[in-house]
C-alpha cells in the first residue's frame, strides 16, 4: 500500500534509542488501509494540538457489555480508514503464557478483520487489538471465541484479572497466581461481561511482596503471596555470599525496613516477629534465604489511579488468607465487598474511594472482618476502630 | 412472578427513562426488585435475556448503562 501522508511530526517520535509506536504503525500501513489513515489522523491531532478521537458509545458484541471500546474519528471524511477504529480487549492467559500457534492464529484473524496493530499488553493486562470497524466486530468475535478466546472486561465491570508469572517461572512465588487468576476469571464471568458496578473493579495477583505486576498500586483487590513462620536460613550459603563479595551489612541488614536482621560476620539472625515479609533479603540472597513453610496471601483493597480523589495504594484487610482451590474465602469476601460498594458507591466511585469516604470501620463491619494491627496503615495515627455502644454492654 | 412479566417491567422502566436518565444495570435491579418484591438475581436473569436477545443493549458514556438500541 503506497504512503498516503507526510508525517513530519510523527517522524520525530522515531528518533532516539527506544522502540517507536510510529515505526510499528508504518509497518502495519504497508498492509492495512486503516493503519495508513491512522498515521494521517494522528499527524493531524499533533498539528491541531487536540485529539480527533471520540470515545465510548454503543459498540459491542451481542450479550456482552464490555470488551469492545468504541473509538470514532471526528474527521471521518478526511480519514475514512479510521472513521471507526474500535479497540478489542481479549482476555489474556494467566501469566501471559502463549504458544506461537495460538499467537499466529490470532494475528491471522486480526490481519483479516482489523488494522494489524496490537498492544501486548494493555495496562489492564488484556491482549489489546487496536482498530476495527463496527461491522467486523461480530464476525471477529465469533472467530476468536470459536478458538477458545474470550473478550476481556471494560466499563463499569470487573476487569480482566491478571497476575505475575508466579510458579510458572518463579521459585519465590508463595501462591499459585496462575490458578487463582483463572479461578477468579471463571467464577465472575457475569461480573466481567455484564457491567453492573458503580465503576471498574480490578484483581491483580502477585506471588510475593516483590509484586512484579504492581498489584498494590493498580488493583482494587491486590492478592499478594506471603507466608507464616520463620524465614528459613542456610548459614553455609550466607557464608558463601560473604566470601563471594557481598557486603551483607550494607546490602541486606541496613536495608531491612523493620531492622529485624543482624549479622556478626559469621551468622545471620532474623527476629521473625518483627519481619514485615517485604522479600528484600530473600530476593537478594536467593541461595541462603527462603520464605517460611506455611504459604498464603495478604489481601489488600482499594488502590487506584487519580480520578475522583487522588491515587491510592491498596490497604491490608486480611493479613493472611490460605489460598487453596476453590478459593472460597476470597470469592465470598469479594461478594461482600461488592454488595457494600453497590449499596453505597456513587457513580464512578472506586472501592478505595468509598472506603476513604465512609471509613475503614464501616467497611470492616459491612464485610464482617475483625480489625487487626496489621491493618493500621501507619504508626501514630488514631485507630479507625471504636467500640459500638452495644458492644460495651 | 413470571420471567416475561419481569422482562416487560424492565423494558418499560428503561423506555420511560429515555431522554431523562441513563440507567445502570444496578439501578434497574434495585428498582424492579423493590417494585415487584423479587430477588435481584431474578431481575438480573431477566435483564440478561433482554440483552442476549438484543432488546436492550449496554452502552458506555463515562460509565456503563442499559439502553434501548437505536433504530436502524
């Protein structure tokens, strides 16, 4: 397909040492009219210093309330190839594990029905297909779903749950993040495809506190693997690290956030009762330290990016929960949280914002959790729990 | 309560709100379950049928709503 537009402003974005999305659009433009027009439309946006995209609307596939995000150009006559340029979210496999056959199959379909442009992966975790026409939505959906794929979540719904690679590739994972994510996805299909919440609700599951997928900052419900009991120490391996040049005091002891470790040049000691299980020492001394044997997860609620109020990090609500199939405890807790949020949440108010507005005390009472010291967010703050008059009788 | 009757009530509610207020799925569930004295799950189920049949559709305008599809 011949080049249709000069794009001096976009060309600037190809300079520099990082990969450029402009280069990728240009590659797709060789085959796809819509990608070609996308270059022109984007150049126009840069020239006019304003977006020419409209967002939302009534696009979708029958029966689903999410998974397709409507994008329309406000200058369709100028760039007919992107008059509609809808985004499709495909539910990614847990931990982003694909085989090449599956990817080729999907990309062949996308070359046929769409612009050929993709985003692996969106910040939601979904596999994102960028740019197709309204009339292609149903046939594309029929093709992808017949091959075992499903649409992801969008709008005021449970969003596609995502997780780190977990036990698939990481020996430090305390929980089976892949299975948990799959199980949550299957359990809450209705909540993902039929938007009925005040706003979005995200699950992200990390195998340990290193939190490679940043669940603590990006999910309404962060499930983070942890353990009970003492960190297991191999003192011979500690000696091996010292002998091979590790400054244990500088790199490990002094960086422990709770100062619960000591090293006398011979033995490493840990006051486990003071450990906050941040994983720093374990991640640095992988040969010498291992988590305790009893594994589970800490459940945190409420993180989000700025919108109604500013950015929030998730807040501990269950310090330790066993995470074994069929994960009944987390599913029941989730249903209670949703019930409370549905009752009191305003339009476009996230769970974290509702907790800020109504108070943690109300939240805990509503979902039936007892207050615990691990829930206190920072020292020397007034506790959020007070006795109710009838509890004093 | 027959499911058909619930479906009719839902459709009437959405139709009545056209041009006044966009209804969310949870608004419909709350209103109809209170009005008919049935569970929210029953309303949800009837709504699912209406959506699957294309009688009602989901729309997104800074939040997800249930609406009557536009006439072609």
